[in-house]
């Protein structure tokens, strides 16, 4: 499943640089970390199937874009003598 990407508006940057303040207390850093973790969990729960499909599609495209790289051990079929 492919999603259509919108084109960036003219004049707007294509990347947003985000710097983490160096003055956060460890408690503030933990609060942000936990917020992001909760957000990731909620997005994952809602979009799990779509995220899996997109991730799989991207992985397939990445592996076909680099045909000369060795096959990862986790995908080698041990019963196949050619791998």
C-alpha cells in the first residue's frame, strides 16, 4: 500500500532541524522520552498493519536496490545447499 506524498510548499524548508536543549533536567528528559514512547505505542496500535506493510515494502525495495550485498543470515534457508 503506497501513500501519496504531498509536495512541500514553495519557500518552506524540506527538513526541520530539531535540537534538544542541553539544559533539561534528567526528569524533563525522561518525561519527553516517555511521551515519545507513549506516542510511538499509540501510533503503532492504530496503524500496526499499515506500518508493517510500509516497512516490509521499504525493506524489499532496499534489498533489491543493493543486489551485490550479501544476504543477511536471518534470511538464509539452512536446508537449501545453495545459500
